[in-house]
C-alpha cells in the first residue's frame, strides 16, 4: 500500500543480514511484476518534462490530459513532482485518494472529469503544506508505486508530469516506463533554451523517444491595443527543434486566463475552446497523436 510505504520510505529498509535482503528482493520482484501488468493496460505514455522550472509543464500536462479526455480517450494523469506538486491545485483536488473498490492493495485514482483520472502525492498527505524531504531511493519507490499500486485500469493515454531538471524523478520514470515518449516544454528565451538542451541530451542518454518540443508562453496579445508583445522573445523553441532534428509541436500564446484557470482548479481547455490558446493547443495535440 502506498500510504504505508510513505512512512517506510522515510525510515529506509529495516532489518539486517541475508533474511532482510531476501525479503526486500522478493518485494521488488512482486512490485516489478505489478508494474509490468499495470503498464500492459496503458497504450501510450506521454512524459512531459523540461530542464527549466517555471515554463508551464504542469499547465501543459493538465490541458493535454483534458484535451485527450474530451476526445473520448481514457486518460490518466500522474504527477511525479514529489516536492512541488501542482496538479492537485490545477484540478481542485482537496480530498485524499481512496482504496480501489474490492481491492485493498490498490489506490483508486481521482476521477476529475469524464475519461480522466489523476494521481498526485498531494492527495496522499493530510497536511497539504508539509514538505516532502526525500532522497533518491524514496522518490524512486514512490514513483514505482504510482504505477504498480494504483488501479489505472485500461487507458489510451497516461500523461506524466515531471519536475524540472534531469534528476531522480525523470530517471525513475525513464527506467520504470521504458516505452514512455517525451514532450519537452520550453519558453522562447535563451535562459530556458539552455536548460532544455540538457533535457534533449537526457532523453538521448536514457534512450527516451522524443515526440517534440512545445514552446509555451509565446506572444501576448495586449487587451487594449490588440498588438502582440513578445514577453519572452519568440521562435526559440522552433529554432531549437530544428537545430536538434526534433519535431516542433507548436507554440502556446501567453494567456492570462491560464493563470486564473489554474488558481480556480479548472484547466482552461475544460471549458474554453474558441480562443487562440485552445486553437494552438489543438494543433499541438494533433501533432502529438499523429506520431503514435
């Protein structure tokens, strides 16, 4: 059970000698088999990542999952940002996760809309402001349990929202979900592009197929004069994709409604469909799904 393993992960492995090691080995084998069986039921795994923080990965992940669900695809959203999870806020999740009906070993992911379920560590903590102070093995163990000990069921898509960087969480996902496919998110300015080039290198190193690059927070349309303003420069994502021979999936304009929707717990694509953000996002979704 995940609730139990949270405390075990903090304490580390107990016991001594070969007996404890043997029991640990058996547990790992059992978990590995459960992960294998769970992943067999999921057709496509989309891994949203970036070397840079603050580029809007969680916003992209949330709206991507919503868009797929609204198209009728059975979709799961797994938040593996264990230190700064944002997905619970973006979907207005306040309750803790429950056990799956009839199975005391599996958690039921949170149903947030038709065809869309969510798992985040925020929904496993009674104190939402408590810091998660874990090192690598504990984080890897938790991510593995998000796969093995959650009743995802049959899914067309599992969208995985990662924290920034190329550390424990992205490595754990790449090792646990070998057929995951990466979507790299950036903003147009060089400060962000310098870090996403590291994400491209990461994907090559761990042999993670990259579907392409999304440029977030593009031009902002002034609400007064209707002129476009390049707040964070423009075109950097497309140029980087071309430089590395990757697909440029599209650019998302800077939109104040994205901020409001995140704070209100309703991703923008849940309701809004007839604006520049929605139209550009649908192009990105089409560019992703045609590769699968």
